[in-house]
């Protein structure tokens, strides 16, 4: 299986891997959950992508708009591997989706975190953080200390860089900002 092969390539790397999974049906989620658990990786269910070909088969943001089915995906992963850390990647601004309500349902289903693409609506992080019960990873426009501080102030527990992740300067700026935020939080 592709996921097992990829995790095997990382087994000596000093990191905790996460596997982002797109699936039009719930059945593959259980199999990937077991592989992730054996490989010590997180499983992140993708309810985020908006490419037409993914939406046409019921993946990505179409899954986000179907809370009951998304909850089944999380429950299936948790049942397949009870000690697995399961998260969900979502996007803000999907028509008809009440993201805070959806995130509360995901928490009840056993998700540990939500990875939010704020889509230039950073305030959504605060809306979700207010009582959702999940750890929050914020994404969109994370490039420097200002954006890191903004997301942390809105209630994010972590940030992800996204597309500029190949630019070492961006990664260094974000790392310095996170380190400063951690030192600041530790001194309180």
C-alpha cells in the first residue's frame, strides 16, 4: 500500500508524520487508519479540496458539506485504530457549512484536531476555537511573525505554512515566531 511505503521511508526521520486522505467512500478510511496507527502517524481526513474532479466524486469540500458522512469517516478511523490521532482538514467559506457546528460534531466523533484553511477569513479560527473542543491548526497566509501571532491570538494551537513551505526564509520566519510565542507562553 502506498501509505505504508511512504511511512516506511520516514521511519528514521525525526518527525511525526501525518497522512492526509481523500476518499469518496468510508471503507478505505479504516484500512489507512490501521496503517497510520502501525506507522505512528496521524490520519487527517480531507474535507477541504475544491478541485472539480474531487467534488464530482464526493470528496473534499463536498464531504465537508455532509456532516453526517464526515462524522462517519472520523468514527470509522477511531474504531479501526482506537489510539490513532485523527484530524480533519477543512476550509472556511463553504456555502451552507456552519464550521463551528461541524467542528463540535467532529469532536464528539473522536477527532483530535481540525486543520482550518481560513481562506482569508482568519476570524473563523476564533469562531471555531470558541468551545469546539478540538486542537486547531490554522492555515492560510502564514508567512511571518505577524500571521503566527494573529492565528495564535484567535485561538489556534499551531499553524501550517502550506505552499511556501519550499522557501527556507518563510520557514525560518515562522519557526522564530513560534519559538517566541512558546517562550512567551512558558514565562506566564
